[in-house]
C-alpha cells in the first residue's frame, strides 16, 4: 500500500513537471492583482500619471523639460495606452497588473535556471502573495514595469552567460535599455550584473553561480566585452535623462529627507507593504542564500547592491524612497524559493500560504486607499460628488493649497466631467508644462463677478475660510461667506456665496 502511494505521488509530480513552471505563479499573481483593482481611488501619484498621460506628445516633452524627465518615457507609454483603452481607474492600472503577472512568471523561470524547478515555482508563488506585489501591481506608476524589466534583464543575462551569442546579448541590451527608460534607479541592478559578469570572466561561470555547457576559453573571455557593449545603449539613452532629472531634483524630490541608518531596518516592510511579511521574507531568503552558497551570488547582489547604492546616495542627496527599490523583491523571493525547495512541497506551500494569510490585513487596507498611512485616505471622489450634486451654471472653484502634492485640482477634475470654472487659474498646467497651474497673483480681481465658489481645502476644517492663507484667503474672506460645509476623508468642501454688500 505504501509503495502504491509513493508511486501515485511520483506520477502526480511527473504530471506537474509537464506544466510550465511560470504558469502557476503568473495565474496566481494575475488573480490577486485583479481582485479589487478599481476599489481604491487614484491617489496623488496616479493623478499625476493621468494628467501626463492625457497630454499630447508635445505637451509631454514640455513637462519632461520642466519637472518630470525621469518618468517621461513611462508617461509616453501611458499616453499610447490611454489612447486605446481610455483613462478609467482600471484602464490606468491594467499595465501594472500585466507587468507584475509577467514578472512572476519570469521569476519562476529565473529560479528554475539558477536553483531548480521547485525553487523557481515557490519563488514565483511567494512573490504572487506579497502585499507589495498587489500594491504596485494595482498602481498606475512605473514600479511594476521596472520590476518586470529587472527580472527580464537578469534572466536574459543568465541566458547570455550560459550560451553566449550576439542575439542573446542583443535581447539583454534591449531589456536593460527599457529598464533605464522606465526607472532610472532600477539601473542599480546593473551593479549586480557587472559583479556576476566579472566573476564569470575571471573564474568562469560556475563560480559566478551560472551553470553552463562547456565553452571554449576564448568564448568565455569575450563575455565581459559583450556585456560592456550591451550596456552601451542604456548609457546613451538614460545618460541624458539622468542629467536632466538631476537638475529637477529640487522640485521632484523636495519632500524626501536624507537617509538614516534606521531606514534600512524599515525597508523590508516598506517594499513588501507589510512589516511582518517583509520580516518573514527576509528570514527565509537568508536561509536560501546560505543553502545556495556561491550560486547565491546573483540574487544576493541583486538585492544588496541596489539597496546599498541607493542608501549611500541617499545619505548625501535626498533619494531614499523605499518604493523605488520594489524591483529587488523578486530576487529576495528567489532566495526564499531556494530555501523552500529544500523542504517537502507541502511544508513549502504552508510557508507560502502563511505569508499570504499574514498579509491579508494589508491586502485589504491597500484596496481601500493607496495613501499612507492607510488610515488617512483622501476622498477626491466624495468631494467631487458634493460639487456635482450642488453645482449651478456660473459656479467657480478654488483650491487650497494649489501647489501641493495632493493635486486637489486634478483629483476633483478627474471625477467631474464638467467641473466648475477654476476661477483663479491664469495658465493651466498643460500650457505651463508643469504639474500645477499658475494662479492670479492678485486674487480679488479674478474673483470679481463670481457669486458662488466651491472651496476645496486639504484636511478637516470646521471653518474652511480660515484655513486659506495669504492674499487668496483675504480675498475670499472679504467678499464671500460660507453657506455650507461638507467633510470628506482628507478634504473639506465649502460652498461660498458672495456677501450682500459686495
């Protein structure tokens, strides 16, 4: 009877081996990221994507020249996408869903190449259930695409080192160039690639953790030169982008502080979007690295070198933002998959399920809002409904603050097909080539002749007029009175009517 059970288990495993290793991780990732895809409103960064993607290519070029060069190629890609599929919340997020799904499948293939089939399978499944995979797989920003391209480039590098050919190096070059255009900081993964290539060149592929067929020494010696040629296109394409982005840093990253040592301890929870799941992943990945030995060189360096490089730069220049490092998570999952491959399949699946269960509260929270903390959502849609329900012809709208990363105007405009006239605007954000519009330096004349104003203020205010500073607040308080106030999460909406003696 025992022999029959063993034979049945062996037959089942043989059937499973015929299934492509990438299929289950890709399907699970797709299912998880599609679930609740449109539940959370577009948050501030996604509103910037919407604003940029709905501009013409010429307007996008002007925007890139002003503030957002680093994200310009992604915005152009989203411009093409929205031209075909529209700009609904779901449509804007689908590219990220697809990217994370592909990333999971590629990770499983990479794990099978570097470890074994089971290691790749469990790496992909673990990646699929992480809250961070859902968070950035449900966001209209470039992080999911960067994650996919980082894994793809690494997989193509392994292929080129195993069986060198110009075709394989050309594929690697294309993937790296695309990675640089989508996310400049993700190019730090090239430090890991360079390390592996140098070890493979100096001591051979096996000490670098790459199992290869026997190759003539001359072929092996050319690997480093082919790698240098392969990264030349990304230097030519991303170099000017990096130079331009550097000049925009004071505007683009004026909210970021210099990195501190304790930021490193918070990183696992930041990229996994759950402290407990991030800690679990880190612990299992450490076990996998110990198990792999020298075969861990590529995944370990693909995790550590980008983190250390960004942290070192972040201590001098404000650059340290945990989500910029989301692309290292698959490589941590690969190491964890190596550890899980060393135990029985049921036990490995228990760890994957445990990670999924521990992350459920965060999975639920991120589907309510993408804001941080999760307890502080910004209800743009709710504020827009208030205005839509009470709007009359000739109404105006005023935002405070205007020049804020909350993008109050974009949030309201996204949810209103016919918003009130933005009465203080002298030049809109599209014409300025910016993310913010320009307002009247002297608000009072611009408000003249307006009898009803919808005032949208960030935060909760019992007296919203008192929360508007400077000349804008003075003009509103002098000429208008508050008729009604509505509180929505993160926002206050007030209807102002002109004073009788105005």
